[in-house]
């Protein structure tokens, strides 16, 4: 191994950091899409809940209308028969029926109106959501087109950096680069390369014995931190 091998690794790490900048830019733009998609999912769910509520209320309203029709029919019949009652007993029975049915009819009519009002409010809310879904779909398509262009733009330098990285990998001592790539899989954007400073790993401060330091600084062996698993590079690299 030579100093140049470690210099190559440093350049690879530097290029990785540059790639990360462009990937973060892409991710930031894609989050705009994710935001709208999640918002639309929530609105879709809200719409389904409204439709379920509407169906439930409409079913209740239908049942109430049937019951109301039956009560009103009985009430009207009693009112029609009252003037025709043949005796006081019959008249009293009809009056009692009227007195019993009238508040029931009034209550059902009031409850029916309340449910109709609820249906109207739900319908208004439903239209707002449908309007949002329609408008947001157009917005989503526009943003997807914008993000697609940004992704293409950002991928150009990423591709160039990746090509340079492959050249550096080929130009680096195989065993060293193999060790680095293995560590890089875990720490690609989290500082895979560290130095020994004051006898400790500069990242996790784990103590490194002098013999390991000497082997590292004289390019005799590949050294990694026993605690954080990062790859050590010589001080002069």
C-alpha cells in the first residue's frame, strides 16, 4: 500500500459527499410529491368516511320516512273520524290517539329535518374534498414533471462522480479498496475514514495501541477501529 491509495479513498469519500448533496436535493424535491400524495390519501379516506356517513344517515332517514308516513296516515285517519264519532267513548278514544300521535309525528319530522341538514352539510364537505382531489391531481402532475426534470439534472453530476469513483477504485490497492468498500456500505455518508489522534480513534475515541498505529503509519497493514469499525488512514494522507 502507498500514500496514493489512501488519497484515492479520501477522494472517493469526498465524491460520495458531493453525491449526497445531489441526492438530498432529489429527495427534497420528491418530498413535495410525497406530501401531496399523502394529502390526497387522507382526503380519499375522508371522502370515504363522508360517503359512509351519508349512507348511514340516508338509511336512517328512509326508515324514519316510512314510520312517519305510517304515523301521519293514522293521525289523519283519526282526525277525519273524530267529527264522525257516534258516541263520547269513541270520540275520547280518537282524541287520545290524536294526542299520542301528534308529538310522535312532530318529533319524527324534526329529526328528519335534522338529518336532512346533516346530509346537506356532508354534501358540501364532500364537494370541497372532490374539488381538492381534482385540483391536487393537476398540481401533482405538474410537480411530478418538475421533479423529473430536476432528477435528470441532478443525476448528471452524480453519474460523473460515480465514473470517477470507479476509476479510483481500479487505481487503489485491491485488499485496501475491498476493505474500504465493505465499510463504505455502512458508513458511505457517515465518515467511513478516520485518523488516530492522541492514540484514539478521532470518531469514537477508542484507544488504539502503538503497534497498530505504527503499522498504519508505515503502510504495513490495514487497520480498522475495533469499536466503530471505521477504516483508519495515515496522518499524512
